[in-house]
């Protein structure tokens, strides 16, 4: 009747069972129940023995195929960019025309400094970003479709499986994918990774997953310098980013202390047809979030830049730094200043160019100005885009890296390695490219 | 059985169609409140059958009867403390293996069980064919095929509930053994428990199993008894 | 069976989806889901999905693509690091 006696014997029993079976009694009991049910099912379920293959399973035979899975992923990614740029192109040029008209009006405004602020500063800078609202929304439509159909989880799964084969265990790709939106969010989401080694490597490699803020740069430069191949060029940026991310992750792994690595099981929800409403809703939500953030950042940056430029401060800074990049083809002071402001926020790069370069020709839109005023060739543009892809992430990302890794060391390391990687890649591309083109 | 009211507890997994069955049975004669002391919704309703009033209590949807979540504790306590005349377990026939995990535990509790084998249409569309008679006989409890979404099987369910409540349809306890070693420990604990005051409301074997599962609630109750 | 699931996690060498796991173990999908959940409750597996604990403390919630993706991402199970 003694209750403590009962509980004591219980603990003894549990200990005994754990010794004999190596498992909790709870597990043994659950197993017995499932075993009973399993046996029962054989007598109760007349047919079929195996679950019928659903439509989802059939599709997954292709999508998750060990050999075709990655090509399918790349093809779909490429398709997304093609769709985005081809469809948005006419809309973008309309918007550019509208901006030019506005800029034209602004030149008539009376105090000269106000006119300059309006036409070069605000309309030039902010306008450059606004001119690809169509690109952003189209991209997010495509992404929403990928998400809502259920494909995205397959993409993450396929990529992680690839990484496991290279020896990169853990569940990185799922969180790395968030980096396509924003590096800050991706770094924060790395908290879901238990293994500290996996987590650190994931954080370090996240900036290489081209974030949404870099898209304006690619979009504008690709439209100007590679008109027919826009989609392909932008796709290549993302692809390079992913490839280098995997490469650097593998490299970092070799240098860090080996520890336990994780394997995981992922639930892949059934495919479904997305509804127009949800796709549009997602598109609107994300697109709006992106644009409002970009818009505010740019507005602030643009005014700041314009002020500094009015007083020639920036030109001095730019000329001091520029020579470093001449080997990569973009050794102009405007480019250097753009890169510097890019550390504050990647959206600022475009805004900087927009403000510093005068006038916006209607015909080719904004990108052409860069070509004519800075003397860029498509090769330079490509090298510059690669630089943007790889070099120092924005301060928000840097600060979250410091916060999540708990030390300055890794933040500084990130600055160093991304800068080096970016510079080397851009220079190589320009130098080697110059030999052939 | 002289009393005019039959109490029926409605159990089942979430998404098994339990709510639909509840609505089919009680229609507009239901009201919503809370389980005592908690913010979990409690639905009760009434219907009539053969001059008996049937009170249907909708238990929270649960996948098993452990002490890990409040919903499970509520469901479990209701079956033990209130001792409903019948427990109806709504089972999703297209997800049989998973749903039966709860069924097995209800049978272990010696509940007067009726199995509502719901979503038979979905199971069929997936190519499953279920031998309902075999299911009933192997589990020792009557099973009623249903498609609650089209209100099919409700009359048969009521009949079966009535049959079980009045003793017309027998429900036998299943013989689930957990393996030699575990059974040995169960026997040991059973002997010690039969002196405990809890043994009145719960079956000693069930208590022993719960103890081995390290069930927090039962351990607490034993400590307090 | 439950311990076989854990073994599969440790020995698999690569990520698996539920279909693969159920094929490997010879268990039906629906029973497998129940077992995985039990293992999560016992603290032996960790379940990660949009809206799980980690997300609660994250200030990026409002713009998080993972959260917005909702159930198109599906749950991820991995071995829990520390015992409960």
C-alpha cells in the first residue's frame, strides 16, 4: 500500500528493462502496440499491401531522382529568371520613360540645389530602384508558385542531399534558402540548427546566397549590358553564389574541429495546384515588404549621398579607393563609392549610381548611363555583378553574424573572406575575360 | 438498465471527422463550454434513440492518451472519472494504422468501445479495402463503417451505441501483451498496486503499464493517494 | 520499431523524406507519422517547422519566408541534441 514503495519498484523495473533491452519501457510498450496494430492490419486491410502511388509520388520520381534532381532544380531556377525578366522588360522601360519625364520637370524647379536634389538625387536614385517594381513582383509571383505547389521543399531536400554527398552534413540548405530573400533572416533562422559546427559554417556561408537586395543591381546591369540574355546572366549570379557557398562550406568544414553531424528526415507535403489568390497574396506581401524597405533605405541613402556629393566629399573618397578595382575593370570613383555604400545596404548601390551619374537617357534606361559615362563593357558589368554577389555583406548582416556567433572574430573573418573572394573573382573574370573578348 | 440517459464520450484523432459525427448526432442541440479549470473547449449535445436520451460529450482530438498534453489528460480523465456508458472512437479509415494507436489505448482502459470507421470513401478512393468484421473481432469491439461528411452510418452508429450501452452488444478486452520482460515487471507492479486506493477506479494492470511509461499524471496521483 | 527509426536517422548517410523512411522500415506512412511524433514527445527527435520554438524568439518573423511558406515547407525531423 506504500506509495513510495510502488514508485521505487517502478524505477527498478525501468532500470532493469533498460539494461536488458537498451530502451525505455515506454518505447517497448509503444513498439508492442504498433506491432499489434501492424499484425492486425494484415488481416484487416484486404488490399493493397503497399500504398498506392499518388500523383505526388509520380512527380517526385523525377524531381527527387538522384541524377535528375539537381538539373531539374537548376532548370526551374533558370526558368524563373527568364520568366521574370522577359515579362517585366516592357514594363520596366515604361517606368523609366515616366521617370525621365519627371526628371525633366524637376530641372525646371527654381532653386538650383532643389532642382538638383530632385532630379539627380531623389528621382534619379529612388527612381532607379522603383523602375523594377515589375521585376520584383514577377519574381515573387514565380517564387510563390514554387512555394505553394510544394516544390520548394523538394529543392531544399535535393540540395541538402547533394551537400551530404560532399560530406556536408546537417540541415543547412533549408536555412540557406532564406538567404535568397534576406541574409539577416537566414542567419537568424540558423538557430534551428543544433550542431554548433554546422551552424557556424551555415552562418559564414549565408552571405554568398545572393540576397534580394542585390537583385536590383543585377537587374539593371543585365538589362543594360546583356539585354537578350538578362535571365541567363542573373541566373548565373545566383548559381555562382550557390556553388561558391557549397564550396566555401566544404572548405570551412575542413578547417574547423570535426564533430557530430546531423542527418534528418524531411516531410514533403503533397503537391498541389496553387490558387491565384494565395499566389497573389504572397506576392503582394513579400513584394511590398521588399519595396518599402528598399524604398526607405534608398531614400535616406540618396539624400545623404546627394548632400555629400554636392560638397565633393565623395569624389575624394572614391578616387582614393578606386585604383584597387582597376584590375577588375571598375576602377572609377563612382563605382568605388557605390561599393562603399553597398556595405551599408546593397540596395544603395543602384541608388548611388543613380545619384552620382547625371541624366537618364530614356532609350536604354538607366543602365546605359553607366556604360557611357563610366566606360563599362559587358565584361566589366559582369565582373562588377560578381563583386556585388560576393563581397562584404551589409551592416545588418554583419551585426547579426556577430550577434549569432557571439564574437567579433567571425564577423571580421566574414568581412575579410568575402572581400577577398569578391575581389579575386571579379579580377579574374575581368582579366581572363579580356584575353578572349 | 433503468436510467434514461446514456452518456457517450466521442473520441478520436484530430481530423478524423469527429466533429462532423458530433454534429450529425446532435444537430442544433449542442452547447459549448470549457473543461473545468482550463481554457480547452468542451462540446456537449443531445439526441434521442429508442426513448433514451443520449448525452454526447466531444472529447478533444488526440493521437494517444499519454500525459504529455492537456488535451490527452482531459480525454483520459473523462473516461476514467465520468465512466461514460459508451466511448465512440472515430477512426479515419484512410489512415488506419495511425488512428488505431488511440483505439488500442482506449481498449486498454477497458472502455466500452464502439469504433466509428469514418472516411470509408477516402479509403476506397485510395484503393484500400477494409474487412470491418475482422477489425471488430480482432479488437473485440463493434465497428461501424461511416461517411460522416454525407451523414452515412449515423443511424447504424446510434444503434450500436444503444446496443453496447444496454449490454446487447458485448465488448471484450483485448489481449495485448508487451513481451515477456515487460509483462514480468507489470505483474510485479500490479501486485503492489492492488492495495492502493486508486485500484478502485483504474484497473491495476493499466496503472502498472502507465507507471512503466513514466506517466507523470499517474505518478502524481499515486503519490497523492 | 521506434529504435529502428532512430537507427535509421543515425545511419542513413543522407537526408530522407518520409516515403523513403517508410520504405526502409517497411511501415505504413500513417503509422510512421505517429511514431515520429511519439519520439518527438519523448525528446529523442527534434521537430522543426515554421512556428516552432526557435521562431518565437526571432525578430525577423514578419518577413520570414519560411514562416510565410507555411505548410508548403513541411516538417523536418532530426535527432535531438541533448536528452530531455
